[in-house]
C-alpha cells in the first residue's frame, strides 16, 4: 500500500466550508495585512499557550530573528544552540553578525545536552536557544536554572512543538521568548509561511511589535531598524480556525505514535534493531515520529521504491555545514549530533494516518531487514 509522508489536504477537508466562507469575507473586506483579525488570532494563541503576549509574524525563522533583535544581539555576541536542528535556528544568529556556538544533543531525546550547553557558556554568551525538536520539550527546568545562574535570556525554538507541555507549561511560553512556526507541514499549519513570537513582558512585546514593522513607533516614525515581518490576515484567520482543533489533532498524533510503537514491537524490530522515540519530558506532540535505523539511506531507497514516504531531518549537523566552516567545526566535534544525522528517519506522521497505512510502513521496514 502506498503511504505518503504527509497529507496536508486531509487536514483541511472538515474545515473547508468555514475557511472558504471566511476567506471570501476577507477578500471582500479589502483588509489583508495586520488589523483586528490578526489581533484576534494573537489573543487566542496567547491564551492557548499560556503566554502574556503573542505576536503574529511572517515565519518561524522570522520569529527567531525578531526575538534576537529584541535582545539587541549583534557582532561580538555568542548564542548557544544545538547543532542538530533546522538551519534557521543558527542562521538567524549569523545573520545578525553574532556567533552561533553549537552544542551536542542528548541521544535519547535529540534535544540539547544540558551539560554540554553549560560548558560552552563564555563571557561573550548573550542568549541560550534550546530547540524542542520533533515535538518534545527540551529540559527547560535545567535550562532555566543554567540561564538564571549565568543571567542569560532564553529563546525557545518551539517551531516543531506547538501544544507540547510539561508541568502545565507549554512550549514557547517558558523562556523569555518562544518562537513558533506555522509552515504548512507543522502540527498547526497555515497555507503558506507564518509564525508567531511569544513574549513574557509588555516591554519585550512592544519592542518586538515595533521591529515587526520596520521599527515603527507610529506611522512613518522609526525609533528602531526592524524589518517587514508581518503575518497576513488570511494566514491568521486560517490559523485561528485550526487552533480550535489542535488538541484533538495532537491526541490523534499521539495515538498514531502509540500504534507505531506497538507494531514495531510485534514485528520484532524494536528495540533489537531500530530505536524508537523516547518521550522523556512532558507531553510529546509528535511533529515527527523519528526512529534510528541501521543502513538508513539504503532503507530510504527501499521504502521509496515501494511508494512509502519518509524523511531525514537532518542529514548534516550545522557545525559541518559549508556556510559555517569559518567557525572551525570539524567531524568528531559533536559525536551525538553526527551520529543522529546518519541514523534518523522520520516515518509518515499525521492525524489522519490509518492503521492499515502504518502496518504497510512497518512491513516495509521489516522486509528491508529480512525479519
């Protein structure tokens, strides 16, 4: 049975009539950027996340960028982030002229190695940027403790973790800033690029809001140099509709993950051969269901021939990317990040994935390994 890696259209099917009616109303209104509809979405998002303030922006990457701009990060500064993550996490640091300092990951959760994070703090460190990879929270209790000891702000990259919780705290609403992505493939996805920045204080929110619109304080008056990081009304409206369903979709994802775990055990593949996700901290929202697989690239080719989708997130750790060669990173520096890049494989994961499809996925993997 063919199994696509994603099925974005299925997510919209039950909401189609409501969304089409709303989009038509927006088109007729002639009001397409910022304004009351965006503010309504921001209010709903802040309430859902348990954050005092939420700011809609143009993408998850721009949320990270605005957070660092609000902290006045620039040349001579260092920001610590994991090497095993999406490029945007470190790209925004370098874009501001600061230095990304890469730390290794915990091999079980794929999130930051706490001890390695603290070891890399220097007098030039200006912020810590943990990533909640694949939908699981990093160890924020330990990270906040480190941040407090060293008097450093924490910028959460929660792009893949909308709805993830630990001790009644939600991803993105724990540190000083939280950065969310609503790229269409995310658990809460728009129909284009969009993101949000969660802020803990009115002062930081006001500054970030100004930076979102070229540093304006009022029309054509600029106190800061910002950028065009605005979310459009269509994306905000669609996200507001979908936000009402995110918890139900999350529980469906968690059920899909549980079925995978059961099927792998029944097939005799885990834990003997493949290594399954470990949900160590809080409520994992399974943006991805990621296994570690021997001969990963051969397995991908085998599954592709059988029209079974998969993905590798991410094949090159950031300290080995060509654009960061000036930092002097080399193979062997961050062994867990490098090992993960060779072994990780994301399987099809979405709320609408059927048990029959999952059986096909696991059967394909079992056939590859000759079990």
